[in-house]
C-alpha cells in the first residue's frame, strides 16, 4: 500500500478516498489551498451583502424546514444559527469511532472549501485546527435521515466549535469547551448562514462509505489470492480462468479476476487439467471470476460515485458568487450515496458467501478428499469444524444487514421533507458487512493454508507468497487450540493489506 503524505491540501475538487482514509486513520494534516481560501472569501462576501440588503433567503434570513417562510429579524440572525445547532444535535446511540469522526470533519471542510456555502474563513479554520490538533467531537451514530443531509451528526460536530457538546482529546472525553482549551483553541460565534453551511451535507454517510471502500478494495484483492489457495488445496482446474473464455463475456471485473487468479496460480504444481480428477469444478471454484468480478465492478462504480460526492457541494441553498445568485435545491439529498452503500453491501456479502462455500468444501471430507475438518486425528480433535460454523453465522448476519435502507423513506418536518434517503443507515450497515467479510475471508485463508499442508508440489507465484505470510504469523494446526486467536490474526493480516500486490 502506498504511503500517504502527512499534509493534504484541500481545494474542494481533488480529495481522494485514499486521502480521506489517511486523514481518518493516519492523522494526516489538513490545509486549504490559496484557491480554496479565495473561494471561501468570495462566497462569504455574498452572504454579507445579502444580510446588508435584507434579502429574504432561506437559512440566512428565514427559519428552517417547515419554518422556511418565517422571516427572521436582523437582530436575531446570529441567534438563529446557534439555535439551529443546539436544536438539531439530537443524535442517540454509541458515538462514531474516531476514524469516522475525522473523515466527517475532512469531508465537510472540503465541501466548504468549494466556496458555495458562505462560511467565514476563520470559522472554517477552527474546524481545520480541531481536526489537525485531535479535537474529535463526540457524534452519536443514530439520528440521520440522510436528507437534509446528515443534520444531527454534523450538528454534534459543530457543538464543539461553539464550546458546547463533548469531544475526545488525547484519549479523554471532555466537554467541548475543555477540549478546545486543552488544544489551545477558542470557541467561535456563528454568523449568518454559518450554522446551516456546517450541517447541511452528506458527510457522515460519505465518510462511512469512503472508509468502507478503502477496506473493501483490500478485501477484494485479498479474496483473489485466498481463493487461488483454495483452488490449489482442492486441486482445482484453472482452465476455467482462461482469458479466451472471459473475452466471450467481457465484463471488466470478471476479466480482471480471471487474470489475477491465473497470475497467483502461475507455476503451481497443485492444480489439475480437465478430466484429470474431474471434468469441471463446483461453482464456488469454477465461477470465482464471475462472482468476484461482479463485486469488483460494483466496487468500481461505488468508488467513482463516492469520489464525486467527496468533492461535491451538498449544501442548501447554494451561493454563486460570480452571478450573485442564491439557489435553493436538493444537493443535500443522500440518495446517490444510499443506493451506492446498499449496492456495495450486497456485493461484499456475495464475496463472503462464496468464500464460506469454499471453506465448507475445504473442511468437508466428502467434498475435499482431505482429512475431515483438516485434522489428522478427527474425533479426539475437532480441527476446523467450528470455524465453518462461525463463517456460516457471519454470512447469515450479512444477509440480514443487506436488506436495503435506500428503499425506505419517512416524512419529516411536518411533511415539508417528505422523501428522505436513509443513506447513513445504509452506510452504517455497509461498514458492518465489510468487517464481517474480512472475518469470513480470514477463515478461508486459515483453512486453505491448513489444507495445503496435506498436499505436495510447488505452489503458485502468488499463493506461495500468501502462504508464507500466514505461516509467519500462524503455525500449522497439529492439535486443537483456541482458534479465535488464529482467526483474529488472519483477519488482521488481511486488513493490513499484505495480500495486495
């Protein structure tokens, strides 16, 4: 995996998913480009002009949601923005992990850097400094409908900027005011439009998606070499991965999966030709390119969609400094991300489903021709029996989690907001599915390595590397031991990216 820079410059247009993950997990520092600073200045000047001219503009001189027709007196414009934050901070449940909070902050900074939201530079700079100095707001996971954006989660983020709410700083959970003070920062008072600019967006769901995508790509590449190990352990037929076959059905993911499988198996003495042991393999081996490839294509689609969202203005209204126009619309609606999250969850669950079926073939002596449950002393020892139970349990859990959130909607704000995306619910489920898929692949990885011990002959170029990685961390199973420790180590190996090349 490539190393990310310690400083990432944001301009609103070029933030990548890998950079989001570097900020979230590696503590990369955020800075604005000069272009972004100028964009912010110009959009703020437009807000100030509208306030001076006492124009009636949603969220600047009016109330919110159902109260959008209520005009706010000039003397209450500041109070309006603070009221918005404290009233909308209605999240419940467990807080998001720090990596998700940091991704949320980075994505909101990038959206505001586009210069369509009207925030002041000093307000945006406070959010940047909070992220850079490790002031991480406590943001509950429940409460977002995914339109208007992620209002409740983002409101909890902004509370800390006001010296309210709670934040984590250097491992301690403090009040917002205490956390700012400990980091050498001071709370800010919001001016016109700023509260709305900070919370009207899809950054919670997009943060979850970006991190899940980063992990899903690692799992995708890892699944190919793990599957290739299983092919060798079961003396499978790599002719099913022949490029000329896949040219007849030219899905890009299918072709790439077949190519990678052949590369991993290159030089192997553990595979067979058609008719040598069997005419053709079962689907869980023969159809790896078709199943893995479909997941790969889904991942590519979602990657592109989330990259666009990372660099989008998801506020309302949108300010256009060049023309002086202010347009109310629906850029906050999370439907593109909701559909993407549900799609990727289904695709990753299938990666786990076929992996579990391969594990079953490895441990079942009637299917593998290997010692039952991959132990030479069955009866006294149970070997890999219960690892397959665990995989089966996890894939069944994934099937429940894959019920789509994006087809649901419930009216809110007295029916003014009468269709919502449930995108954050979809993204939260996706995060769980991706984590579960890593665990299922870890079980196959362990079982395939164990099954390989019962054969002989050279392994393929890629499978040999994968085998060496796992054996450096986890020894062969010769008698029963606490398998959960091995499973956790295998999962950690996969997540680290050592199987990606």
